[in-house]
């Protein structure tokens, strides 16, 4: 790891360790893949995020 730290800096590694991921809702992910799976991963991710926001907006209302 010494050469990697010298080359990229230790802050790069710390930045990746800091990021935490939210748990994935498997039902919404399946819906997003069914709708946008043939286009791209980014389209699936965008559709999943839209579905999550829609779900939790209804829960708050």
C-alpha cells in the first residue's frame, strides 16, 4: 500500500471508506430492471432512485 499512498494519496482511500451505501430494496430494484434493464445500468439506477423517492414521498404524505 505504500506505493499506492504515494501515488494517489491516502485521502483517496479515506474518501472511499467514508461513503456508506443505503440498503437496496430488492422489489423496487426488480421493477427498475424490468422497466429499464435493456437500456443501461445508469437508466436502471435512475429509475430505481425515482421509485425510491416516489415510495417514500407517499409514506410521508
